[in-house]
C-alpha cells in the first residue's frame, strides 16, 4: 500500500491494517470522529486514551498540513468507545482520492458504525459569520464532476454496493439530534445553521467568480475535504453526521484587499474549538447507537 498514487486498497489489505491496529489497542470503537483544521483539541476530552501516530501504522496515509497532528486517538467520549482522527489527509497533499478515505474503511473494519466528520470551511452564505457552526445536510463533491471519486475502480461487495445512493448521506436523525443538543446546551454568541458543503480540490483558495458560482448553485460553505470520507462511509453502511466551522468569509467581491489565509482558519478553530468539543461530547452522551 502506498500513500500517493494508485487505486483503492484491497479488502484484505484494509482488513490487515485494521487487525494490526486492533491488536495493539484495547478500545473497540463504535464511533469514528474526523477532526478538521484547528479542531484536533477534541482529542483532549477522550478518556482512557490510547494514541497511535499515523507514521506508526504501515500503509496509513500521513498528514502533512499545519493544524493536523496526524494521530489516531482511541478511548471513551460521551460514554461511547471512539476512535478519533486528530487530523486528516487531503487530496492536495499528493495523496490519491481513494487513499484520503482509506481511514474510514479501516474504521469500518474496526467496528465503527457511526461517523462524525468536522471541517473548517469558508462561508459563502452571506448571513454566516466567522465562528458560526453549520450542520451539513448535503454536499457537492466538485472533484467528482471530473471523475475523482473515492469509489473509482473495481468494487468489492464486502465494502459496499457498486452504485451507492448518497442523497441521504447526512442522516436526518443525527442532524435533528445535533440541533436538539445545541439547544439544550444553550449556545449563545454564535449561530448554528443547516446547509450545503462543497469540496474543491485545493490547495489554492477559490477565486471570486468560483465563490459566486458555488453560492448561486446553493452552496453555503466551501472547503477541501470531507466528501471522499462521507462517500466511503455511506458505501460502507455507516450513519454520518457532518459539521463545518465557519473559519473565514469567502471573498465575494472583486478588487478588495481581503484574502483567505490558513492562519485565519486555525485562529477561528481555536476560538470555537471548546464549543465544538462540548457539542460533540453532549451528542454522544445521549445518542443511541
């Protein structure tokens, strides 16, 4: 298994990867959590934690981006056994689109049934402010329009069907649970929306015209991840909850001084990370799995 080019790893390769990890870990996770840029501090809430660096796992893709520590953290969160990805890998790092979603298949074969994905995203919806949270109800997998789909290649029915439906990827049950939990927590000072996420390949940020185009087709926030993970999770039969933290406002006007930058993304992540942590932990406490 290599970390750059090539198609998806075979079922037996992924199973060996999962078995090798499980042989070194006591925890048996049923929930998987992927932490986006600046949101890795959620791992600090995990109790009875066991940690493995991606570099310690032969064949596992390794994060190279600031804000993505590159560790698997196992333990208890909200009373549920979890495996948490403290940092993800991205297509723009030179990793194949299939390999970016490999950790999700590994999670599935470790026993994970429910996947939480979080990300940092730019706000296209002009009513969104920096620090707002958006529950993802749907996505636009823009790289998929050009054939870059994590399910490309020969399908193995042991993972899932050849043609999975993605129209209900973000389960209504989990979206409703998130909204109810946020209301119970009494979050104040920022809004929680429900909207559409779009993945672009990156690593360059969007042009003004690209932002206008995406906004016109109904996209609320834009980022460079998440869709491959969610597509593979649905293919594997997982229930999915997705949430974006609005870390910057997309530039929607020509000839202005404002530009998007990664430092701004990380700073906003730090600002709201405790709220994200509280929401995810509280959701898990009362979630039926």
